[in-house]
């Protein structure tokens, strides 16, 4: 993302099989243990099925004198067909995955980025990265100019056994210049029955902004940081979010901004990449103002040794949300503890849904016990 050009040709151009194989060898040399382990587990499982199912079918047939006629050979034929189909599917899936990664690597190089691939346990502070287990990102791409930006597909698992669920997200992580208060924009356009976000926030942290912004987003900010949110989300910045990110959930936490979507962000679709690049590019041009924000809940810095140099080090007072007292510098970059994280609330929609399911399971048994005993 170093320049203004956008080259999507590597996503659709024909690929050289030899180049794909060379790329695959290079990736295997750097592949994480988790990725290779998952492939080995799949192979071992099917190998165990092959060596256990066949004897279980073959031994009873021989002992019962069925012989090797058509009826006796049919189970072996079916097992062989299933085994071949499974192997072919695995090979095709592996090959397509390698081609997908190769295309994305070339796309990254053509657009001033780097292909990272799989990232286990991403060390990111966003809300989706703190949940569940088996947390990892796939097909991640990174750009470092004009600032650090990461695109990836992320998944994690909650629950256990038959009740386990794997959650899938696409995300964009943008590194900011300074830490900011924890602010969440819950996009209304991607909600169904309530918010699609994996976390709920106390309603008293909602902040209504001017214009049509509330028609597109519900904004949450920590109590006491309403003026800071108004400073960060000026009308021109609100317009950028409405025009380019109305279908994306947004989280600002520490010195990061995350854009979330419930479909892959790293894909072979040129239209998706054009949209994401346009969204990030439109927002990056407005982050200079955010870099000047300071938290007046933090103690102001002591005056500099040379008073004449102090105002220049602090920056123009008009650029700050609150002008520092005369003779004092602005607070250093950072966020006071009360502004670092939003207060979470109970997800009543999930609780009510669970209660209804429990009632539907318990009531029939209740009536059976008392009415038909």
C-alpha cells in the first residue's frame, strides 16, 4: 500500500505450476507447527479408518464363509471408492489452497505488502482476539507504508464436544500513532437479531452523534470521554465512515483500529480488495488529527527547561481537545485507566434464547411426569 495504484491482476492471472510448487516448498520451510500438525492429523485419521474398517468387514465375511464373490467383494469396493474420493478431495483442496496462497502472495508484492500466511494466537487487543481457543489468522497480508495495516481471516472455537462452534471473521488491523479511548462502532447494516458483535456493552455508554451517523452506527465510548469522541469523530470523519465502512464494525482500542466483517477479508475477489483498499485509504488520510489527541485525565507534563521550546514540543493548543494551562505542556500520549476499556454488559438476547430452548426441552417432560404418571 505504498502507492496510489491498485493491481488486482495477480488474483486472476494464470499461474505457473512450477512457481506454485516452489512457493509451496518455501512456505513449508516456514510453516507453523500447528498447520503441519493439522494436516498430519487428517492423514492419520483416514489411515486408521482404512486399517480398522477393512478388517472389521473382512474378518466376519471370511468366518461366515461368504467367500470372494460379488457380494463379498462389494464392501471392499465401496471402501476403496470412498478412500479414493477422500484422497482426491484432500489433494485438490491442498492444491487449491496452495494456489490461493500463491496468488495472494503475488498480489501483496504487487501492491507494496507482504504475505504472512498463518498467524497462531495473534497478539492483537481487539475483542475477537480474546475469545475461545484454537485462535489463528489465515492468509494474512501486511502493509507498512504509510502505516502498519494487516488484512486477514480469523477464526476461534468456543464450547466443547458436540456444542463447539467455530467463529469466522475477516478483519483489518490499523496501527495508530497514539493510544485512544476504547470506542466501538456497531454497524447497523450488518445486524440481524441484535448486534452481531461477540461482546455487549453497557447502554449508558452509548453516544449519539449529529447528522445521520446514528442511522448507520451505534457508538459506544467510556463514560467521561464523550467530548473526546466528539473530537475524534468530526463531521468529515463521520462522513468517511458512512461512505466507506457502513457495513463494517469498528473498534478502537489502545493504539489500534480494527474493522470487522463476517466474511473473508483476504480473498481472491478483486472487488472485495478494491473496496477494502478504498476504505482504508479514505480513513488513513484523517488519522493525523487523531494523533494530536491527548487525555486530560492524565497529569500534565512539567514545563520544559526552556520555556520558549515548550509550546513547540506540545504542538498548537488549538489542535488539542482541551488546551493545557499556561506554562504546562499537554499530557503525554496515553489513556487513563477508566478510558482504556468499555464496560461489558450481559448479552440478554443469548440468555433469553438459551432459556427458551431449555423451556422447550423441560416442559414436555414436566407434563409427562405430572399428567401421565
